[in-house]
């Protein structure tokens, strides 16, 4: 097995074994604490421009498959794990993790101390890095110091679709995967590999979704709730959205620095007060700017399926899936914005709403994939908000 090096901008170097594609990759090094869901993480567009480390020690044990992808291709620049499972074991597996990364030209490194790496990043903060099978340690450190990182970067332009489209008009891509039991098999749709699916819900409401780097499971969950979803690119003007007269507007997750997305801030500013709005993750941060607030970079971010969030009004705690390196500055928000949720690890803003208009957002992923489903009812809350807005005229 070929040798590989992970070098950080502060000079710290980790040596390990290469897997996936050979070569060199640079980007911000961050870590995810989820115990499973590595393929969903790899294909989450929010990881654009980053090298991802998984803290769970054994990765790759169930392989990869096309159905579990959150977008068409992986978006990480490199992948760091403690131990690679040599043989995937799952009836849904189509390709090993190493073969999967090789296919997409992404380098990986295993057999490094991911616990030490994580502690280093938690202590000193996320930093730029270089993952390579080609360079010396000194060259790799220099390359890490020269790369762009994520601050000030608009990676959304790299992941947003080129043109607008209607998501899953036939209701086939949004069918919910399920485990078949007994006589249930005859009543469900299934594919050639034996995956079984529940039928999609009937359409109740029409919305427009801004795609800043949207995960597929968000689109599936919106369709499950009965939304007919028209997806638009991130740079779409507010006027074009309002001309469609949708029942509501959704703002998706995405990569990079929210401060760089001035075109999105402006569009959302024009939509707030005219249509019900629901934003998640980057969409939440964009709303913060639309309200007149600002964001700041977190020391090492929130990434994983075990992030505790508390609803301020009820005290209820939910365990959530998160993936972000920036947060809305509560002190920058105007008085008409109420902070509704806080992250219990560091007290940062995890949710907010407008006191007058039907607009709310959260700094986590109610669609999970991977992660718990505690926050899944937020899609129903969006539907109820639209119904209430219609009733109020």
C-alpha cells in the first residue's frame, strides 16, 4: 500500500496509507463525528473545498451505493479515516469505498490517529491542509499554507444548478425507502436490487427552492410533505421567483462563506414579507444577512449527527444533524428577529424567526441523511405556516 501524508498549515504532519485516487488535494481540514453515513457526507455539497476526517474509527464497512448519494458526485477534496474496512459487507453495496473515491479522483488516507487530529483541530481551530501521495512533508506544509481555505469563498457558484427545474414531477425519486415485512412486499414499489419504497404523498402546496448546494434528501422530504418543488439556481433574482407566485420559498444548505453571497442576501431581502420562507444551514445564514445581521466563523464548526439543540420557548432538546463552519451573530440581529433555538455545546444561534412575517430558519438539517430524525417535523411546520399565511390573506 502506498504511503500518504496529511500536512496542516501549522506544520503538523500525519503519515498514513493511501487509498482512493493517488495525487494531491488541498482545502480546509474539518471533522465529522457521525458513526455512519460516510457516503452521504462525501456527497453533501456543503463540504465543497474541504478535506473531511471521520472520527469514527472504522469506515467503509457497508460500501457505497448510488441510492444513498446526496448529489451526483462527492464534493470533498480529500478523505481522512482511522481504518478502512477492506471488504464491504451489505446487500445494498455496489462498490467499495476505495473504488468509489478512485472513480471520482479523490485521495484518501487511513491508519492515522484521527483522535489526535481531532483534538488538534478542536484546540487550535480548523485549518488548511494538504493530502498527498506525491509531495514531501515540507512541500505539503507549504502547499497547505498557500491554499485558499473557505473564508471569503463563494463555493455555491460551483454546486448550484445551471438552470431551474421541477423536482420529481412523477413522484418516483422521492419515494421513501422502507424495510419490507411479510405480505407488504406485494403492495410496494421495488427496484431490481430489492429496495422497497413507499409511494410519494399527494401534492398540497407549490414552493420555489433556492439551491445553494442542496442535498437530495431535502428535496425528498419536501415532496413527502406534499410540496411541489421548483428548484432555482442560487443567483436567481427575487423578481423571477415572485413572478411564479409560489405558496412559499425554501432556502437550502450549501458550502463556503455566507458573507460572500451578496446576491443571495439581496434576493432574500426582497422575498421576506411577501412569501413564507423556511431556511436551513446556509439558507439560515443568508436569512441572517437579509435581516441585517452578520455571521462569524466558528473555531472548528459543527459537523455530525449528535449535535444537541434546545428550543428556547419550550426547553425541548433535539439531537440534530449539522454541517457548518459559520454561525449567525445573535448580537447583530434586529429586534424583530427572535432567536428560537440554541446549540447547547456553545450557545450559538441554532434557529430564528421573524416576529411579524411568516419566516423561520434553523442551523441544522431536519432531513438528516445521515443523522437522527428529531427535527423532521420542521417540514410540517413549514406547510402549516403556509396554510396559516393563506388563511390570513
